C-alpha cells in the first residue's frame, strides 16, 4: 500500500478534527490508496485553519520498522523554537490503545491548539498557537506508535500484531534510521518521554537504547534520560491506589474504604475471589463511574473506554464509531471537546496488542542506576493512575533522598510538590492536573519541563 501524501494527511486530519465540533461525523481514513508513493519526508509550512505561516519548523514523514510486513511509523518533528542546535531532542509517545500522537500535539504539549467553538457547517477547525508548548525548550519528535496508531500502517496485516516489547524495538529501529537521516541532532541531549500507557514503554525503550550505546552501535545518540507522566507500570499499585485516593477525596465513605481494606488484602482488584471483597469493589465501581476518572473535578465526558484494565482510559483517536452502540449516549457538553454523538481518539481493541512487559518498575531502577536522569510526574486530580500509586512505587526503589518533599512554585504560588532522589530521579505532582497533566495545567507543566530539561531545580 503506497504512503498517503503528507499534505493530504494533514488536510484529512483537520477534516477528521471536525468530529470534535460537527454533528455530522466523518470516517477516519488513516490508510488510503495514492497513485504514487510520495517522498518519505516533507516540510510543512502552513496548515488549514491556522492564519499565516507556521511559527515553527514542522517536518513529517514515514520510516520503515518492519521490512518483512511493510510496517511504517509516521512522525511529526517540530524543531525547537529556542536554539535547535543546542536544545534537547525529545521523543514523545502517547498512551492508550493505539492512540494517535495528535492527541499530544493538539491537546497536551504541542505548539497548536484546536479552537473549541461550535461548528458552523463549513471550513475546517481553527487552530491557534499554544504559548506553553514544550517545543519552546526542546525539539520534539512525535511518533504514531505502535503500528496502527494514527497514520502508521502495515501493508501486511501481520504487521499489526505487535506488543510492548516488539513495538519498543520498532521504536529503537525508528530512532536509528531517523538519526541516520538527521545526524546534526546526534550531539543534542536526547530524552524519551510519554504519558499514560507509554509510561510502561518508555523505561524499557531507554534501557534498550542504553544497551546499544554500551555495545558501541551507530549512530550513537546523546542519551541523557527520560520522563513519564501519570505512568502505567503494570503493577497492581496502578489501580490499587484508586481506593485510598478516592477515599481521601471524599468520593467513597469510611465504611466502604474499611470494607475494601479488610476484605481485599492480597486480592486482584480486577478479578477478586473473595465474595465480600467483590461486593465492596462493585459498590466502589458504581461510585467511581459517577466521576470523570481523568480529572475528578471536571464534568464527566462521554467516551468509549479503550481497554479499561490497562490504565489507558480516556486516551482516544478522532474516528467515527458506527453501529457499535445500540444506545448512543447523549451529546456531551462543550467542555468535553465534542458535539457529535460518538467519537474516540484511540482504537478500542480492534487491533492486536500483547501486553508482554508485566511490570516496568525494574526498568526504572536499571536505567537510573546507570546514571540517566528521570522525571516522574503526576496530575494530582487523576483517578486513572493516581499520584499515590506512582509515589508509592517511586519510593519502593529505596533511592536515598537528596532533596526532601517540598513545594515548587510558579508566579509565587504553589504549582505542586516534589522530591528528588540520588539516582537522578525526580518525582513531582502538578496541582490541578489530571490524566494527562498538560491538558489541564499547561503552564505549570511547561514550567516543570523547562526547568527539569535545563537541569534546574523545580
């Protein structure tokens, strides 16, 4: 299957973006036939919906990561708006079930935002510049991964059969080829980052990159560290921390909290064997369903959950869901970024994916023990992967404390709290942040990122 042209892809992505604002849904065309295969790399100077030329350098392209099956990953490279010759290069990955990295570009850390407004029936969505884009401090390489996410595709259906390990190794192959084509960036400090389910992939990928460096493989990237936000680890603590978190937030009662603590010790919260535990967790689930897990203070938005047991709920791709629900939900309010009956930003279990990294905590230990820097951060109003669980596994590494728990500030006010450990690991909370934190607190998250990436204390 030939590659879709870059310009046409971007045009179509903006048309797909209309699903956020239009009552008439459009199908998502991530893979369609073109008469000729275009160049693998293209510079994009302007986008529909944005007035004038883009105030940053945008490059898009494809790189093959599975020659046997014809699988290719699509990327967006946005050069630093600061000093691109010296600023770090950051590889950024999304979470969820095959979520498009456009979620990160438009809703989290990218330099463009969709203007949220009712759709008048004509044209494309308007875009505006995002003043708290992380591209002000680093060049960011956004990649649609795994294969099947966004515009990444495989000519052979077998190419979609990937998992935690194989998709990570494909990303390593992607980076080898990308840096071979962009050797000028090899001297720049290099970091890997991601949020939600990507929090499980990032430390494993960083370990594999570090092993290549130790083996002397070329090209040699200037790896400095990694960062993960509200990260999935695969550990029970990811979901187990929801109970104390929601108890502390006043969402479940003392009695229910005590019933769960008394009857669910050692139980798998997703498949409890103890009958009293199962009853208590069923009551807990009903209360949990009354709130929006991604941010407990926001209105509950209507969405089709993507593999709810993997911690990736809420990470969606804009696509039409036709004929899947017998009883379509009512339209969500404007605050939920949607006016169509049903839309998602991710696949929903329709593509295979093996969760073959059972627990990523060991990779955090391995990588930081080699001296690489790590920033682990959490929005403190996220009930999907609560900060309590993340704080717990970070503490379980038993690294000596260098800078004990303290507040960090922005504009003279508390922006969150942080602690730093000896192995160059920093844990930070984002006050008012959800899952993912930059969606809800972009200025605070940018301040945190800029300070950390510049080797400054938060």
